[in-house]
C-alpha cells in the first residue's frame, strides 16, 4: 500500500488523505486546517491504491487542492461521491 496521508509542501495546514471504513470502502479526506473538512467515498473497488495515493500526492502540491484533486482523479478514472460538504 502507498502513502495514505499528505500535507501541503508549501507550509500550509492543508491535509489530504484516504482511509478504509469498517465496511471496507475507501474514503478521501480533505481538511484545510481552518474551517473546511470534506469527505468523499470512492465508488468503485480499487485494485491498486497506488493510483489513488499518486493522485492525492500530486493534488496536495497544487495551490488549489480541490480542483487539482478532481482533475487527478479524472485522469485515473477514479469515481467518487460526496459524503460531507
């Protein structure tokens, strides 16, 4: 399994990671360290969590993390749905 948690490299408090629920589904968690915490559920079974790990790693390094996350997930055809907003 690849790395599951990432922090913004530019010294911000942005956190992006993924976790497994008790039911075995994968969730992506975003926290800006101030006021926003968002959670998405991956809607398909992942045969390789490395793809997800790479997508999160690339997205957290961008100035606009959420749009970058959507773009990286789309490139890898990883489907998600919002759990919390």
